[in-house]
């Protein structure tokens, strides 16, 4: 079923889309539409759908289908779409890919096997099988804090030679390995995408092709300005804008590292989501909501 037409180059500002829920855990499509339109109108390049920030690991396949189909219809081809498959085994990922392919994503995304510890050889075979099975380019997603199986740089470099593997989204925070990878010869169409908001500016200045941001759901404009500055090779401007993103990150720090609940709360205060998490008990309490509100007031983005 493979269809090698040449890898597409993935690059730019790619928000990891939040998924608004009502208090009963049902998807709020009205807010989802608002969030998608906000991000697209601001000038993003792509959307990362059903990923970590979108609570993809807690969605049923039926919900994932509904979300991806809805985002595709509402984005109207203006940006590329990455469909995340957060599955623990090769077979489960391929089964999910088969379902996603009906909706023609631009990229598919898979993580390393998880729950059990596995070797790098197992990880290599996992991604090779998925890449060869998929009819669209595959992005390798390195997020060891969730999978507990880090994808080593040597593994990424081997996978970069695969015809249908388009790049890596690195959320490991291992900037040494990320920059070493960028400075190692790989096929021209292979992309290095940073997935840690604190490292976006530094990654762009070192030659990264783009970034996937969860925090950007709140305020995407700095990311777009930073990417434009990087394209213009204005490193000092990139560093200046990174400071704005660091200040925005304070809403996560002030809630004790409750990343997704803090992001959703901030977006809810801006009128584009509810604050509710899929598992409602994870939602921020009123005291935490006030802390988040103070941060976005200081930043001047609360209407």
C-alpha cells in the first residue's frame, strides 16, 4: 500500500492543537472551531492533531476520527495536518494509521513503543515497519517523558535514511543530541522539529526547520514572529522573542508544571476553549485559574 512520491519538507510553526471538552468529557466542537480559526488566521504553517497537548492518548478512535475530520474540514487546506498515533505497539499504530488515511493527512506521527522497556533495535524496526506501511510521510515523535523509551540520536539518524520518514519532532529536551543531529549529514528532505517551547529560539538559530508548540495555543503570534526572524537570519531578534515565550511559560510554572491544564485554562480565559480536561479531576481549581489569569494579564493578552 506504500506510495513513495518523495518526502515533503515539514517546516514552520505547528501548534499542537488543544481539544476543548465540556465538563462531562464531551468534545466542544464550537470552541475547537474557534481555536483552529484563531491559529490559522494568525499565520501558522500546520497543525498537530490528537497529540499530547490534544490529550490524544485518552481519546477513543471514534473521537480521534471526529476531531481529525472536523479540523480538516475547518482548515480547508490552508495548512498541513499531522495526525498523531500515540499507540504503544507497531500493530496498533498501523491499525490507527489505516483509519486516519481515509481523511488524507499530510503527515502521520508515531511514538516509540511504550509501557515496557525496549532496545533501540526494537525502536528502529518499529518505525521502519510503520513508515513502510504508511501511504503518507511519517514523523518520528521523541517524547521519553511519556513513553519512557528515549529514541537515541543514532537511531534517529538511521531512520532518517528511510524513504517515508520525513523528520523528527523532539520533545526530549536533550538539546545536545538535537543540535548534533542537525549538524550531521542526513537526506535533504529530513526535518528537525523542536518540541520544547523553552528551546525553540535556540533551535531555530541552530538551523531547526520549525517547532511544534503546545503553549502557542494561548498566544501564537510570538512564535510566528520568531520563525520569520529566523528565516531572515536575525538571530538577535529570535532571542528577543524567545524571552516573550519564556514569560508565557510562567503560566505553567506557576501551576506547578500542570502543562495541559494551564494551557487550556489560559485559552479558556481568552474565550476559545473550556478549561476542562478529558479527565475532569485534572482541571485547575479556582485558585490556580486566578494565577494563570494574572500571568496573561501581565502579558497584556487578556481582552
